[in-house]
C-alpha cells in the first residue's frame, strides 16, 4: 500500500491519533522522563476564535447549499482531519419531521452518504410506518458531519464547534417536528442525556416541537426496544395530525 492507502486503512481500523511528534522508547528503564502531553480542549480547538469563526460562517449562510459548503471548508474541527468525507443531511425541505443522529458511522464513511447501511434502511421503515419518507416529507442529518475515529462519542469541544452549523441547518430546513435520535443528541440539544427522562414527553428546541427516541443503530443492537421507538413514532403521527 502507498502512504495514502495506509492512512485510510488506519483510519477505518479505528486509529484515532498519534500520541506525539517524537517516538517514545518504551524499552528504557527510566520511564519517569517519558511523558505524553495531551492537549486541552482549548488547545485542541483554539477556542474561542474557532467557535467565533464557526458562528460567523453559519450566520452568513444564505441557503442550505451555502451552509454545507461553508461547513465543509471549516478546518478547525479536529474530526475533519481524520474523516474521509463531509457527510451532509438530505431529504425534503420544510418537512414534517427532521431526524437528527449524533454522527456518521463506519458504513456511512465507506459509502460517502449519511445513514447508508442497515441503520438507514431501518430509519426508512420507521418513517414509512407513519406515512413519511425522505423524498417527500422527511429529512435526516447529524450533529457532526465527520465520523469520529473508531466511532467514538464526539467530545464537548467538537460538538461546540459544530453547534452553529446544526442550529442554522434546522432554521433553514424548518421542520414541523424535530426527532432527536439517541441520548447523545438529546444531551447536546436539550441537556438531557438519559433517554428514560427525555422520552415520553414533548420538548422545544429553537421554537420547534421536539421528540426524543432511540437511534436506529441502537435498535439494531437491542431489537427489544423497537416497541418503545414505535410508541414514539405513534406520538409523532398524532402530533402531525393535530398540526
């Protein structure tokens, strides 16, 4: 393999980062002098200047295509350096429901499209069950458009840098209902990480009626919880009929 192929293989294998610019001889007996400097969140993101730039870019976006272009060109988020693609949302504008997941996964990275694997197929079935589809009246996107290495959970700093973009995205798409899929999304948008507390009631985010449910990827691992997801979908269907 050439260097580029080797790098891509390492990324897909879950390698997250190098630990330092200089190699460490771990066979030496004196390990007291061997220290690894871990950058702080502030060093990692150069906050607040990077956050200010993200806010400026998002605010200045004239439409959805412009927003996605500006985010794709935003280099301050560390995840962009390790990801192969910037994966934007897709679907119908002004939809009945906008589904939001936390981040792309390995299959999405490989295919170059958000929700492209089994989780995406399950999402389609879930939406179809209440008369929705991504071609006519639904939209799907993620908080972060770059896959975290090893499919790890995004850091607070990474989420903070992407927040201005997803806030603007929601405003431009203008859904009737937001469907937050997973505890990570619920925590980022509502400050509620426990699904047991977030599910079962209606919330509001940026003036939008909001519901929390389980992520399709979670349902694939825990099929017994599909009943809970179905209950959430029925509540969404009832709310849409009221609207």
